[in-house]
């Protein structure tokens, strides 16, 4: 099994069509079984799609999918490359005052069930502090994409969100949690240790083969009031159960593949 996570920073990036094509070609070449994406955006003012895309599993009806939806564009490019993926998209909040910002998950195998929920407090849709999780079930288990808050956020600290997330998935025995956790894995007694001390397995640490693991360089959006460091590992893949992890590789970092976002991606391979 191969699983991939990437915060796409979509529609904020230049040359978006080219970057979507690079991602689609990477997926066509590597065939990840599950792809978890964050900051999967569409422009609020864009026209609604006249019909839903192929193999799309809808999880809500409140926000229509628009013509420039990142997940839809990626699906179209995958279809053009003769790749058959199923996918779900969840709008989460208003981003940059002009986007519906959301989460998405793509799967090579049919999606059997979906689950989505809010882990933050109740806010208006325009509040950037809204945080949610989107999960799909395939025959290989449950896979969630999430984008969490900072440990020391004055209104929405990570610990409260983590407590809610654990409660929402407590009935699921087999779960992979993938995404942007906004917490540096090298900082002790904060986000990373909170998750690890809850009994979750960091697939990077468990991997037989791995690289340096860095998923951001320098200061990115949302980190301007944090301590400045050269690199951080904030995009992670956690497993609720013990699994044999063969490898963990940072992708789209300008070394292995072109940079697509202000975050790099992480691809994990494990024995199912």
C-alpha cells in the first residue's frame, strides 16, 4: 500500500494548471492507493459545475462544486491519463476571503463509506479557525485527511481539536490520519507528543527507509508569529494501529519532484 498526503495551497499558487498536471502524472506513475489533500480550494464566485464529476462521492450539499475546483481539475487530468480514482471533497471554510477551502481524498479502490466532522468550535463559515476532518473507508480501512490548528492558538489550540477528533473516530479500529498538523515534530511537549502519547504510530519514525522528513522550509502562511527555523516536519501520516512501514519519502520538494506548494508532500509505503 502507498498513501500520499499534500497540502496543495491550491489556487494561491502560480502556474496552477501545470502543477496539477505534475501531481496527476506523479499519481499515474506511482499509483498511490490513497491520496489525502488539504487546502483544496475553489473560487466562491465561479460558476457551479452543471454535473458532478465521474466517481465523485458527495459528502455535503450546502456548497456547490465550482468550475475551478482543484479536486475536480485533478480528477479530469487523471482521467486523461487513463487513471481511475474515486474521490470525495469537503468544503471547510472561507479562505483568503474568496475561496471555499476544503479537504479531499482520492482512492484507487471504491469508497465504501465516508465520514466528516468538525474538530474546532462552532464558528461562522468565514472564520479561518474552522478545522474539520474528512474520512473514507475502502476495503483497506479508514483514511482521513485533516488540517489542524497550532498548539498555542489563543482561541483554538490543538489539544482541544485532538480530543474531539479522537472521540469521533474512537469506534474505528483501523485508521490512517494524514495531513497538515501545524505542529513541528521536533518540538517536544506539544502537538507531536500529544498525538504520539495517545498511542498513535508516526509512520516516518517506523519506516525502514526514510529521508530527512522536512515538509516545509522557511516561514510559510500561518507561521509568521512562530519561531523562525530553517525546516519543519508538520505534514504527517499517523496510524492508529501498528503496521510494517517500508518507507517514508518527502515528495514535491524540489529534489525528487518539482515544488507544487508551500508544503512538500509525504508518501508512505506499508505492508497491508
